[in-house]
């Protein structure tokens, strides 16, 4: 298994993971998923936060359509048993793992590329980014968790439009639809994502874990069950880290609140 398809760098508490198949616009084939999972697992062991970006002029052109054609024509064997989809496993490992991920997006963020981006917790794009779901044009359907992750964020109306018409969203529209939270000038997404990641790394590991794991699950619960889950988690504050953070504030030693700039 090669990991060259995905680059990995550890910058203090921040792991920086890059999709590295720019000649194919970082299209995702099975080997890329395997390499991504290796990088994600490593980041989850040794970093407090991770950044995910794409090498070359695009974040990711989605499913490798050549590999998909190979499967459709029987040139590439399909597994005899129906296992859990490897994209679902890989993207869940990102979204529901121990550390937050910041997505740095530019150029094409389409199809499975958008599904992958939506597995990250905060998304930054630059002005070159465009967002789309061209599955309808390709005769296929979303398969990387889009029906769950994208639909919950943008709503059924917007996702249906994107899929039926193939409409591309620009960064301003992506911001309106909550696909991204920050827009930078061209070339600025990775630096902004690293800046946000460095800020997130200052939180306790425990609270970051709760933020990325409790919030999406509470979204799926009823009012009562959601409040119960919240109570369980807020009661589960772990000393001594929490004691130290509270003491810093009470003794006037905590840094002031800071508001990250929009871009
Ligand atoms: C690819 C892929 C790919 C590029 N699979 N090889 N995704 C799509 O429908 C998007 C398909 N890609 C594009 O529309 C364009 O490539 C881009 C807009 C992303 C970039 O355009 P451009 O002009 O910069 O590059 P290009 O000339 O189109 O492509 C460069 C090379 O990358 C070329 O290969 P080459 O050997 O001829 O140089 C392309 O074939 C190759 N390439 N995109 C395979 N996607 C689990 S369900 C998820 C379902 C989906 O993701 S559907 C959406 C699929």
C-alpha cells in the first residue's frame, strides 16, 4: 500500500494531510482511500487537530471515473460479499474520530470531493473553489455519505437542485449554504485552515472530542434525548485538565476570548 497518494506532515499539534494525485485532479480511487485512512489514523494518534487539502489546482474531482468504469465493465473485480462501503468507513473515521479536521478547499470540490470535504468539521475555501454534485450527469448516485452529510447541511431543496441540474456553487453561494465557513483570496485556504487548526489545538483534547462527536449525534436525537446526551457529556468533565482551565480563568490568568476573522 503506497502512501504517496496522500502526503503527511506534522506541524506541532497539527497534522497536515494532502490528497496527492494532481494529474488526475485528486480523483479518488480505492488506493487513495487506503492511503487516506493510513494518514488519518496516524494523525489521530499523534496530532490534536488535522488539516485536509489537495495538491495541485483542485481539492478533489470526486470518484475516479476510470476505476468506476472498470468496475462497471467487469474489468475490475467487485468484492463477492457486500462489505460496508470503504468511503463510508474512511469518511466516518474523519468525522467521528478523536480529533477535529479543517478542510482547505480550492478549485474543484465536486462529487465525492464534496462528500469528503463535508466529513471535515470546519471548511475554508479560496475564491477559486467551485462546488457541485455531477452524479446525475455521470449516471451514478452519491456514495460517500452525501445523502446524510450534505443534505443535513444544505437541506433537501438545495441538494436536489445540485444533483438534478448539476448546478455549480461559487464560494459566496457555498458560504450561504453553509458548505464553508471561511472564504479567502485565491491561494489562501491552506494558510487559513492551518491558522484555525492551530487555534483549535489550544482547546482541550477532551472538549474537541465532544464537539465533533456529540453535536452530530444530538442532531439525530429527539429534544429529550438530546438534552440527556448533553447532560451526560457536560457532567463528564475530566480533571485535572478541566480544573486547571477553570482555575486559570478564576485567577485571571486565562487568555482573553478571541474572534477569528472571517477570512
Ligand atoms: C479524472 C477525474 C475523475 C479528472 N476520475 N479521472 N467527478 C466528476 O464528474 C468530475 C470530473 N472531472 C472534471 O469535471 C474535470 O476534470 C475538472 C473540472 C475537475 C478539472 O478540469 P481540468 O480541465 O482541469 O482537467 P481535465 O483535463 O478534465 O482532467 C485532467 C486529467 O484528470 C484527465 O486525465 P488525462 O489522463 O486525460 O490527463 C482526466 O481524465 C482526469 N480526471 N477528473 C478520473 N473524476 C462514491 S460516489 C461519488 C460520485 C462522484 O464523485 S461523481 C463525480 C465525479
